[in-house]
C-alpha cells in the first residue's frame, strides 16, 4: 500500500496528473522509441501506436491503479494486474524493461507538468509506479515459471482452413517434434511474425480449438477502414501456408473457465470474440459438464460467423445447452435479427459469465446480466488489443 504521506500527495495531484496522462503517455512513447527504436520494431504493436490506443490503455491503467490504491488501500487490483501480466509474459517483457519505462515515463511527467513536479510529488508517483511495476514483475515471473516452456518456440503450419472471407484458421505443431503442453480453454498465444521490412511484430491470438497435440488459432484479417490495415493479420492471410513456420509463445491469459460441473455458465461473444468461446465449449463437451450452458453470439451475418459449425456442434454435445444467435443481416429461421439483446434469454441463478468481443458489446451484455441478477464478480471478459475498458473508466 502507499505510505500515508504519498497517499495524501497522490490524492491531491491525481486530478492534474490524470488530466495530463494523455500528453504524458504520448511524450513517453516518443522518448522511449527515440532512444530504443527496436522496441517499436519488434515488441510494441505499431498499429496500436499509430492509432493512439496503446497510449489510452496505458493512461487508463495508471489512473485506475492509483485510484484503487487511494480508495482501497488494503487491497491490490489483482484482476487488472493479472490481465496486464499475462499480456507482458506472452510478449517476453523483462524486469529490466521496467527500469527503462520508469526512466522515460518520469522524464515525460517532468516535461509535461514542469514546475508542478516537486520532489514530494515525484517521490509519491514514483512509489505508485514501483508498487505497480513490482507487482507485475512478480506475477510475470510466476507465470513464466508455471508455463514451463522456453519462451518462443518454432511451430509448423500443418493445415490452413478458410473459415470466412476474413478469417483463417491455422493448425500448428512443434517444428522440433517435441511434446505439447496442455493449455486452459480461453487462453491465447503470442505470434511473432517476420514482416517484409525486417520487423518482428507480435500479436496475440486466442487458441480456438480443443487441447491436444496441435495448436489452433483463428486469425481475422483486420481492415483499417481509414486507419492502417492490421500488419500481422494481413501478413498471415497473404503469406503463410502449410509448411511455413511461425514463432509462438507459451499459452497465457486469465479468461479461463473456473467453474465446477454444477455451475451454470453463459458464454457470450461477438465477431472474432467467438474464438476463446469455441475452445471453452470444446473443453466443456469433452469434460462432461452437465450444468446449463447458455451460448450467446452476435455477428454481421451467418457468412461472417467464424467457426460457426464448431460453435454449434460443441454446444449440441452438452446435455443442457441453449444457443442464441443474432445477425445484423440475413438472419436465418431460428436466429434473431439485429444486435444481441438478452431480454428474452433465461439466465439461471448462480450463472458465471464469460464475454469476448467489441467493448460496446461487452458493456451492454454486462449491464443486462447484472440486471438479471448475475453478480459482477461472476462476469469475466477478454479484450483483444489494448484494454480500453480501463481507459473508459479512468
């Protein structure tokens, strides 16, 4: 927890620092990449940097962490820390890089806020930073030890399946033929792709199939619609075929099933958010889960519903399941037209919910679930890309 003196200083300066975090994070990344350009080339997502979403996520997480320290001094925001730590561990972030971040972040704070950064203010926010950084370092160390893997490993593409016009599934096996460790349904792997300009950009993709000797990822080609197209997703679609190799991390991610055989579940997804839900359904079908499972999915059209056959087939194998599908156009008989609306969907008492999809979708579903009596603590979510849920709450 924060020291009493630092807590008073952070509380007094949080409005000013919070209001300037956008400018601070912009200046931070500019200074960091000027000093260490290889980090932008080979670690940070260049698309998120260009769009500014990574700056928003960083600002949101810092503000949320500081606010939590003040409002709940006896607790750490472990849910937020674990989500960030899983991402960092999958990317290969090292403890030494926290020193580098500290150097450039505090230089940016001093540059943006000027004389307002007195020694007392600097010391208080330094304490905030290292409370957060040291907690993340400890969690990331534990996650790496638990993964038991070598970090990056080379995998061969053994099958490529076109799911929709914009989604391709890759099935991969270790290039060296060594055994494959199990993963938890809902986890993701990082993929490090060698791009034509020499960069080695990293992206996370949910594992979309059942555990076994192969890894399966389903990649949506990101169309920029005015912004740059997704570098790695378009590279994988255009260039990667059977026989090619990719570098994958060990599985990470905290959106994993944590429910006994008698716990009712609701799995809600939209668009490519279907990928972790399909893996969860595969696990539930294979493990003989007998409690009610409600499957909710929204998409633009049936033709754009990736993994639809698997999605419905795994649900059909469960003894007590209900599937509710919404399509914005061309909705077939037995499905709904428009956006997901849970008004007519029964939700069993004690339900634990897992959400994945665009933020507006997840926020709307979460609101409806709480109104139906689902405890907020029982609603879990996964954000693809920078976690702007925190930015929206800061």
